[in-house]
């Protein structure tokens, strides 16, 4: 039993780490795989801590960026007088919409939108949005020129990712592309913008688990394995993705999203 849970934890950790940062929707994959393989859920503690593994991955990868951003003074932040202060301001402003929408509408989203039919629509629809944004983008800007308006617009897009199948990275990358950022810088800004949200979601979930007295329903080993694999696969995925975008487009991920949506639709049609 423990060996089976360990293998399950490893696969789910790899899946979480990879799909969190690629624009293909982690929520769709994490709902689909256990359902197809007939796995019992490993519990809320496992889910929360594995998401914490991807949080650790993005913090470790961008630790230098966050150190530089943390050195900005309040005066510089208010006046937007340096490149780093403008980026930090954009990240702060961009975080607010998802926090607000999550606070107001989380119950509605969980109750009514976490269903396969919605996932089919969002996977395919926002996949086409990514293709259109990638095709239309002028890519004449980089992170040096980003400002508060850019942060707010990308942040508003990020709030849509609370709906399963949208993909947080996919929708924020699409918004950044439409604002003229290059492919690689769109992804980089998406990852930086996602860090506070991942941190807030992880801390909130840990608090809820503690309040509910949950945490001992799973052996320690599968949890450790899941966290290690999600951290490792997340870090490697970020590294690969940013290099990939130096010379490639997002077309591959659009095709994958459409294929996954078609697969889920087929399963629904067959009544599986």
C-alpha cells in the first residue's frame, strides 16, 4: 500500500511541477489523471504541500530577481524611479485582482465551475487565445519597460485562472504578449507574478488544514516524495520553458490544449 502511494505521489508531483508553469492548465491534469487511473485521492495535506513544492521551485529559480526587488525603497516604489521599482510595482498591482476575485467568488467557482464541461471550454477557448496572442504580438518590449498599467491588465487576466482549465501561466502569458512583451519575458513576468499568489494560496490552505485539524491522514514518505518531485520538475520546467521560448513559439502548447480538450470531450460523450 505504501509503495503504491509513493509511486502515485511521485507521478502527481512531477505532473504538478510541470503543468503549473507550462500554459496547459495544472488543474485540468490533476483532476484528469487520478480519475483515469482510478486512484484514491492522497488527501488535502498532500495536495497543499505538493503545491508548496512548485512554490519553492519558482522562488529558488528567481531568488536573484526577488533579492534585487526587495532592495527597493518605498520612495522609489512610489515614484517608480527605477526599472526594478517599476517591475515591483507592476507585480504588486497585478496580484490584487486575483486576491479580490478569489475572496469574493471562490465559493461560486468551486461549486459550479469545477466540472469537465467547463474544463473542455476553457482549455480549448483560452488555448486559441494564446495562439492569437502569440501570432498578434509585436514583441517589441521587454521587462525594462513594464509599468503599473501592464501589471494591472495581466493581473486581471490572472484572476480568470481561478476557473479550471484556463491555466494561470497561459492566460497571463497571453495578456503579456498582447501588451507587446517578448515570448520569454512574457513567461518570466508570468512566473514572477504567480509567486505571491502561490505563496498566499499555500499559506491559506495550510491555515485551513490546521483549523480543521487535518494533517495526519497520510504517511510522511509519500508527502516527502511528492514535494521533492514537484519542486524538481517545476524547477526544470521553468528552466526548459524559458530556453525553449528563445527560439520557439507557443504553437505546440496550443495544439496540446486542443487535443486534451478533445480527449476530455470524447470521454464525456462515451459516458466515462
